[in-house]
């Protein structure tokens, strides 16, 4: 029992900060449990690791392109002229106690951060967690995703080694390829011609202050919205659009999440200890006249690199201007297309279905076959671009012709997504059929029965109530014809009717309440269609 003195101290703080009320409201907040909800957390914790390790690196790293002759312990580079940035990265790696470890943890954390954010985004996409009311959090997430990529790129450009300079040269090419204003953009960013001496100090400011501050602000807004909306949940027993089933934030979830932070930090530390990453001393200092064979960017930039490698060499010369479509199209336009599609998708889907209700129960990907198929097609297209970024490595490792790989990839980026789209859609529809069959006819029991006339059949038992909940809790939309009126009272245009047919047309009819009652003999299941099941 707290002493009266203790209570006075607590009350003094509470009068000024109002924490008790806030705690009462938020600490009991229920958080549902599912492994896929850990993806956002992995992104969050690797971001924290980046902040912690990044601060350590700032103590030793010198963001300067002033030239020095290397005079450290790494014999192979002794006396080599290099920038202070590169020399200080070598010092960090060889002389600062724990420096190499922290550098490697920082780099692995960066790779994990972008990877976790990407897979988290896919989870949100495939389960429809971006639907009302979470559209704004989807957009904030996309902002985070874009900033994370730029932040990572700025980071690995800092050491001014041969690999980072090659990456910057690539970025320089993208800038220059912007029609008409390209050279001005280059001069603005590099303070003159590439590489100049301004870029490392500028990127440093961007890397340790500007983008981390933006990321922090957006992460705070992102998480505040998760708390405000409450988390979504997968369909399951007792779960409805109006409740959240799970553990309270405090103590259960806080303990789990706190522990998970240390798991992520621990794994990153092990990776930093045992797995070498970015050994800049092997690459040597940047020199615009050299490129190492087999240069590869960090994974999240690979798709752009691949796009540039396989685009044909289209170039226009009009008057005194050069239009380098071979870099502008794959670099600048492709990124623009990807982000425009991602930004637009929640709104496009809403326009097609005409659905304006809130969604807190997640979709099982099979129940929205067209969205799922589109997502898989987009992933496979990305993968083809990404593989193209390694065309030289594939050629040397598998003894194949570089040109043939390039021609193959030019076709693959169009053909592979069409194939994966069709296959995914068919798999989803088959899974819907299987679900329907299980609900209506029960699941195979493994018990073989012999009839008096000698025929065999397998007995089917009704699926459990728990499973029936899960299988029936999704919203379905009718495929409307042009001119009819949708849920929101809007007339369906011809164009929208066509899109509806494409998006919803293949869905297997949902098991109706009547069918369910007929097969199960009772109706304890909330199929998400507004029955009065008591909330749990
Ligand atoms: C270097 C990524 C946040 C400070 C790097 C490198 C990457 C990176 C990939 C190259 C590491 C290497 O040498 O192999 C990121 C990402 C961040 C982030 C993705 C956040 C999302 C920060 C923060 C700070 C920081 C918050 C400081 C407060 C540094 C410094 C270097 C560096 C000083 C140069 C030292 C070096 O290259 O060894 N960063 N970083 N970083 N980062 Fe970060
Ligand atoms: C939810 C963190 C990027 C969209 C969450 C959650 C966390 C989180 C911790 C709650 C747990 C979970 O569902 O995983 C982060 C961090 C990011 C990031 C640190 C760093 C880059 C993104 C991206 C998107 C996104 C790229 C989408 C484009 C969402 C949405 C929710 C969410 C819509 C709510 C999901 C729900 O309630 O089911 N985020 N996220 N986030 N995130 Fe992110």
C-alpha cells in the first residue's frame, strides 16, 4: 500500500500531468494477438536501434570531403589519398572500440527496417487494413516507406567509398535525366558538377537530422492513429466489427512488446557480430573514374537499378536538349507510378465497391481474390525488376549471356505478373469454394463407412462453431449492373459496373444464414451482417 507521503508525490505529478486519467484510458486498451501484427513492431524496434547506433556513429564520423592521406592501421590503403569521410569510416571500423560492431548493427538495422516496413505494408494491403477509417494511416505509412528508402540511401552514401559513390553517381544520373531541368537539379543538389565536395556534408544533415525528425514525427502520428482507431483483428470466434478481442496493453501486451524489442535488438547484434556488411576498406575510396564489377546497392534500391539496366537506350535530341528516356522512364517515372498506385488504391477500391462503412475485421486474402491477385502480380513485377539489377551477377554465376538475360527480363516484367495474377486469382476462388464446401457439407472426418450395398463413403462432420465464425465473417458486395443503385444510394455508371464485374465477378456466393442454419441447426454465428451476438 503506498505511504501517504508516496501518494502525495504521485498526486503532485498527477495534478500537473493528468497521467492517471490518460493511463486509465489507454493502459487497458485491448491489443489483439497475431504474428503478422509483429511486422510493424519489427520496423519500429529496428528504427529505435538505428537511432541509438546512429548517435554513436555521429561521435566519430567526419562528414567532410577534405582530402587526407590515409595513415591508419589498414596497411593496404596506407598513404592513399581519400576524403575525411572515408578515413573516419575506416577509423570507426578499425580503431574505435566497438565501432565496427555498431556500424554493422546500424547497417543491418537499416536493411531490416526497410524490409519489415515493406512486409508490414503487404500485410496491410492483403488484409484490407487500409479501408475506412485507416486510409490516412495508410498514407502516413507510405510517407514512412518513402522516407525510409531515402534515409537508407543517404546513409550508405555517407562513407564515400567506391560503392557509395557509385550509388550517388546513379542518383546523379536520375536527376540529370529529368527533361529540361536535369542539369539544374544536379547543380542544385551537388552544388556544381558531380561529385563536388558538398554532397557528403549535405547528406549528413539530411541523414542525421532532417529525415530522422520527419520519421519520428510520422511514426508518432502513425502509432497515435493505431491507438485511436484501435487495432484491427482477424475474423474469429466472438470477434465483430464492434469489439476488439485480445490482451490489455498493460501489463500483458507491454511486457510482450518490451521483450520483443530486446529480441529484435539481440538478433541485430548477433547479425552485426557475425555477418559482415559493407566492408568499405575492400572497396577503397570513391573515384568517379572507377566502378567495381558486381556493385550492388542495398536491397531496396535494387529494383530501380534493374529497371535502368533493362530499359532500351531510347534517347531524343531536340535542339540543344537531350531527353534520356532510358533513365528517366525506368528511374523517375517508375517510382512515380508505384507510389501513385499505392496512394490511390484504397480510394479506387472504395469507388468500385461503393462501400462507405468502417472495417475493423480484416479480410482473409482469399475473400478478395482480385485485390490479392493484383498484389501478387505487383510483387512479382517488382521481383523481376529486382532480379534485373543483378543481371551481371546472374550472367557470371550461371555462365549465361548478359544480353539474353536482359532480353528475357524485358519480357518477364510484363508476362510474369499476368501469369501470377491468373494463378493467384484461381487459387483464391478455389479456396473460397473449399470454405463453402466445408461449411455446407462439413469437413471430411477420416471415417470411411461401408453401405449395405457395398459402396464406400467418407463421413463428414460439421465444422466447429469457431471455424464457422471465421469462415462466414466477411462482407460481400453484389455485382451491380449499370443504372442500379448501390449501398450508398448512388447510381452505378457503366464504367463502374465494368470495374465491379472485374473486381467482384469471380467471388463464390457466400453461405447464407438460411444455408448455415439448415446445415448446423442453430445460428450462434455472427456472419458480420448485423446480428445481435453478445460482444466478448
Ligand atoms: C550510416 C541507414 C538513422 C547516423 C548509415 C548507413 C546506413 C544508414 C545504411 C551506412 C552504414 C555503413 O557504413 O555501412 C540509416 C537508416 C536510418 C538511420 C535507414 C533511419 C531510419 C540514423 C540516425 C543517425 C545516423 C538517426 C544519427 C543520429 C549515421 C552515421 C553514419 C550512418 C553517422 C555514417 C557512419 C558509417 O557509415 O559508418 N546509416 N541510418 N543514422 N548513419 Fe544512419
Ligand atoms: C499499424 C509501425 C510503415 C500502414 C502499425 C503498427 C505498428 C506500425 C507498430 C501496429 C502493429 C501492426 O499492425 O503491425 C510502422 C512503422 C513503419 C510503418 C514503424 C515504418 C516505416 C507502414 C507502411 C504502411 C503502414 C509502409 C502502409 C503503406 C499501417 C496501417 C496500420 C499500421 C494501415 C493499422 C493496421 C491495423 O490496425 O490493422 N504500423 N508502420 N505502416 N500500419 Fe504501420
